[in-house]
C-alpha cells in the first residue's frame, strides 16, 4: 500500500496539495509596514476578508505562519453546505427565531458566494452541485424526514427523501436506508479555492505575507504585530486562525476544541463513477460520521474517523479503507494513494463564534465542520465590520458562547468521556 500521511502538524502532501493548480507568489515579511487592517490566518476566512477589503480600497496585510491554505481550509472534505452544525431548530432556541432566520439566510448566501467567486475569479476549484445526507438507522430516517420538513419551512425547494430505486440512482450502496437531497449544497477542491481567493486578494492590492508567524501583539489605539523579521502596525486586527491560532490570543482558545479529521484518496478508478452516478458528496448521520465524494479525476475521497484528542489513529490508512469498504464493497482492492488529516475547530454547541476582543480586534472561528462556505462569508462579514458596517457581524456575535471546561489537559479527556455515549449510539 502506498500512502502519504500528512498529519495535523505536517506539511506532507495531501491529494489536494498534489493536485493544486497554481501558487501564490509572495515573500515573508522583512521590515516594518503600516496598513489600515491586518489579518492573521491565511485560510478561507482571512483570504476572503483581505479580498473584500482590498477591493474596497482599504490597505490590508494578510499574515500566515505557513503557506496560504495550509491549515483546515486546504485539508477538508470540500463540502459546501448551507446551515450550521448546530442545526436550525437548536439555533432557534439559542438565539430566537428572528436572528436564527437571519443566520440561515446568510448561510445560504455563503454557499452562493463560493460559486460566485469561483466564477468571477476563474478559480479552478471543480465546483459541483449535489449533496446527500444518508440514513443508516431507523432514527436517522426520522431525522431526514424532519430535516426535509424544516428545509421546506425555510423555503428550500427540491429537497427530497429518497429510498429504493430512486436512492440507488444517486448512490449505489446497500448501507443506507434513505438519503435526503440538498439542492443548495455542493463540493469543491478546497485548496485550489483558497489559493484562488488569495491570488484575487493580491491582485486587488492586498499585501500577502506567507511564512510570517506573529509572535506577539502589542495593543493600544493602534496595534503592532511582531514577527521574526519585522512588524505590522495597524488600526484594526482580524483574527482568523481557527484551530491553528494557538496561544496567540489565549482568551479565545477556551471557546474551541481542535479536533482531528482524516481523509484517504484512492487511485483513479472508473468504477467510482458508477458508485456515485450524479457526483454527489455524501455524509451519513452518525456522530462519528463518514463523508466522501469523488474527485475530478475519479478518485474516491473518503473522510471521517474523528479524533477528539487530535492525535492521528494508528494504521490510519487501513482504518479509513476499512470504513470505505463497508459503504462500497466494490472498492475492496482500492489503495490509499494519499492519507492526510487536519484540525477542525468546534465550539461546544457547534454554532460559529464571532466576537470583538477589543474595540479594534475582531475574530471569527468555530465553524464546526461547515467552514468551506461559512468561512468565506465570515471573511466578508469581518471586512464589513472593519469598515464600521457591523450589523451582520453583530448578528453572529449575539450567539451565546460557552467555554470548554478547564485547560486543554482536562478538556480532551472530558470531551472523550462526553462523546462516548454518542459513539455507542452509532453502533447500536
């Protein structure tokens, strides 16, 4: 078996890295600069904010500790989803129906924004519509029916629960009892999308600074970001580092848990087209879910196997292939040509976390698995707030947040204990 493993702290290539199209040509910071807005974190959120600010004529610098798209933005499953990981009914209870509806509408805008940007900037991201939520157990079927009713209430047309022959027209697997189609959702090559946003931001005038880790932030009326070979002085700071922000702003860290998730890419195979005839992305409803899709070159990209300790499981490639074969026995002889992982930042209730840490410091994080779409909108909303147009930012900021208890040494075992019940439900 040939496998290249890129863990959450590794630069080893993923399939996305091996199939990237184009690069961002930029140099690390060397010297001192002044800008109106500085952004820390070169993923989808940061690149999106830099793009909107630069196009509005604002001087902006985007600082990334590694390379653009290195973190979650360039490692994920590529699903472009409306809504939130918390679910709309729970969001209603959390913030009230009026704000929940505003948030839903913005999540739909987030999906459309991905498609619009790919078209406008000619980003080679393999944008493909089609998504299925898959039921393994009877309770999952009930959840699909409830979700279909909720989508109809929200004005989403075309969502259907499919069974039998109608289901097999979309997915050829005996594992599922039913699927729910999502007419709004899509899937993309996430690294190429992130790089495309970065290049568009640079073309609009943003200063891009890869390999420029921020070592300290000096606060005041203006802010100064210290890096190994220079500094950035700015009026406004946007934080978009997510699970990779580390201890740079400790007050933020307790609100998210970095969670490892993993993907294998098989060799190109003609039979993958037969298994997913409409080229849908798929995710099941288990707590420790499987998610997958086929790539533009007909590989099966199969993900899941969440690690709440963020430590990659042993024999990762074999484990992922075994899970894949439970869904598609036809792939019994498939190889894992690429195996990689990354960190996703989740909040306790799985709703995104936006906040104002100081009058001139704003942040967004905790997209909890919905980041491909939401991160792009988060960048736009942060850019609006940086220009004193904070109405939409404030809607997100009104979502109440709860810290994970204790420090990381306590949070990990506590979370593992709390999730054991849901893991048990997956197998019962």
